[in-house]
């Protein structure tokens, strides 16, 4: 039985915890420090984006600054997390040779999560590993894990949700709707749990640490003994702290572009969510810049930056771009556990399809607000869509027809429903107000049965992302246009909207609708 070190690291700032992570990993990779398991705690409370994530995309920065929540970036991949004083993290820093692997595998993640499920069983809680890297209790996440490597060493880390402030987390993080859809839920509150919720009380921190210690000793066949940081570690740690406090580190992933020059697309795979942002030179049909972000894990950590560099300046040609990406996967220059080439390029292909819409005279900014189902923009336009679907939430909140199918086209200030309705009628389209998800599904089925060739609809992009598979399943070609203003997804009221009970008002993007109708009907 091997002996590993268990240092007693007290609560630290986010920057200090990140600096210590790099310290332990780098010196382990150089053989200057023992195999180690450590607990980490944060004070003050913090939000941490994953290594490949953008603070602007994942964090509500204004809220965090007002509430004195520290913002930082992890050295590991994965998604953004909220870490207050009630959470406990754990880390494994060791030689790769201990697990006899060079790159992480699903089996390795399961091996490293099993000790935590063992520790939970000591509290009478039955938990299980959920691929690719979560620990769940009856479908609710209580621990997530991630990792990174350096030469011959790994660092794996996870969280233990002890007592959870859901409301603060929802306000601090921008929870991607694609992630919620993948778990088949409407609220993050149904997706997580914590020790307090499961037990009805909060165990003592010492008892939780003791249980996790027991789990790792049993699961890895090791003995953990207390140990302090070495002199090399203390020196390295001191040197690294300023870097992890810097904007250079915190904003290391910071896509910068003008909306008029860029298109974006996102795809939620089992291994994580992938976002592609393509900044293009449209006249020259070239890729000026590219940003690939998301909550996935990749090895080595900098491989994604190398891939972006290889893609920059390329022609906007699907085959050419696929060839570059495929070479990185085939030559093992990048490894993403649980994710292969074909899934990785899905959002790339979606973004390229958006760029093609510009051939119809639309600006890239408008192209970025368009999604399609069951066909390309070109093929759907050629079918001459005959139905226009508009969301009830675009009507005034006090409109007596808000929850009805029709519209009086009364011309009241601030209501875009009437003008949108008029635009549709002008092009001899049948116009309907959709009042719930069930109503939408019913209308799509009726339209298909009656021989409607295609339709145009207006909905927020989060709604389309959440119900993309439903739109495909309906089997009817459609063009979906994004709407303006705060939507039910911004207000965490998706369930109310689903049932036709959303009480705020949105706006149809009349300029976008008019441009698309012109492309369709001249």
C-alpha cells in the first residue's frame, strides 16, 4: 500500500487555489513532490469558468461584482461553477503511471469518482457515476469532476455540494439552455442536490473530509498521511499568485469581434457543450478568426488554441476546415474524452450554414439570428413558406387576445404583433399566434397533414435550441427567427411559457422578418 500526502490547506481565494493547483501539478510532473490528495475551499465565494470558457459567455459579471463574488478561471476544463464557503472540493495530483494511462478515459473518471460514491454511502446516500464525469443521486448532480495534465502527471478535481445556494448560482452563472435540454429539465433546481437536501442537516466538515479520505484510501489502495507543502512548492506558489489574479489569466478566453462580422453556433454533446464563433471576411470567403469555447475537457490543455491557430485564415470551405480538424483528432494532437471528430464539427457546420444565408442579401448579423429545421435556408425559401407563426408573448400583457390565436392588428404603441401579422398577410401567408408548446406541436402536425410546404416562425433562440429535436421530429421545413427583449429563459420562466402563462412581453424583430420575407417573396 503506497503512502500519499494529505495537506491541510485552509480556505483560500480563487486566485490562490488556482496558483496552488498549478504548483502541485507542475512540481509533480517534475518529480519534485509526492502524490497528493487535497481538499480545497474558497473564501470569499467565487465563480470559476472552465479553462476553455469565456467569462463574458458564462458569468453575469455585473451581478458578481455587486455581490462581491470573485471571478476566476480554472486550470481544468469543464463548466462554470459557483463555489461558496459551504462547498468542498477535492483533488488528486499524481503520476500518470499510477493509473497506467497516458490520457484520461471514461474508465479512469469512473475510478476517480468511485471513492466519492463510497464516501457518500457512509452517510447512507446511494450515489452513482454518470458518464462522462458526474456523480449523481437519482439523476441529481452532487459532484462534478474535471482534470488536466502536465508531462507525466495528472490533476483531477471534483466538488462536493454540501449546502447549496441555488438562487445565487442562477444569478451568477449564465446557465446554457442547451445544457438544460440535454438533461430533460426546465429548471436547474431539478438538476442538482447537496448533502443538506439529502440528509436534512449539514454534516460537520471534518466528517465529510474523513469520509472522502476513507473513500480514496479504499478505492485507490493507498494510505493518506498529513503533510505540509515543501519549500519548492511554497516558493513556486508565491511566484504564481500574481498571475492568477491578473486579467490576462481571468480573461484568457475572450472572443472579440464585431457582430456584423461573426456567426455563432452551439451544440450540446454528452461530453460537454461546444461553441464555435466564426469571424469572417465575407467578400474574400475566408475565416479571419475563430473561437472554440465550451465546458468540455481536452488534453493537452493548449491543443484547442493550436487548432484555432491552424484554422485561422482558411477558406470558408467545409471540406478544407474538416480536414484540419480531423487531422488534429486522427494524429492525437487533441483528445476530448467522450467526444470525437464528427460531434465536434456539428456546431462548425451549423455556423457555416448561417454564413450561406448571406448569399440572399442578409447581413451576417441577421444571419446569426436565423435557425432552420429540416432543410437549408435556400431549400426552404424555394418552397415558398405559406404559414407565419408568431409568439403570443409578443402581444401586450394586457391585450384581451394575448392568450388567443388571433390578432386585432390594433396598432398600439410598443406592440410588434400587429405589424408582423400585417407583413405576413401582405405576402398571402396564413398567420397564427402560438400560445403554448402543445399548441405549436398541434399546429405543426396540422400543417404537415394539410400539405403546407414550409413555414416561418419567430421564437427566441434558446427556445429553438431547447426544442431543436422537436422541430426536426415534426418533419416540416421551417425558418426560425430570433425575437428581441428579455425572454422566459432569461427570467427562468420557461415552464410558464411552455404552458402559455409567461407574463412579460417580447418583440418580434420586424426588420429581420421583413428581410427574410423579401428573400422568400421578392
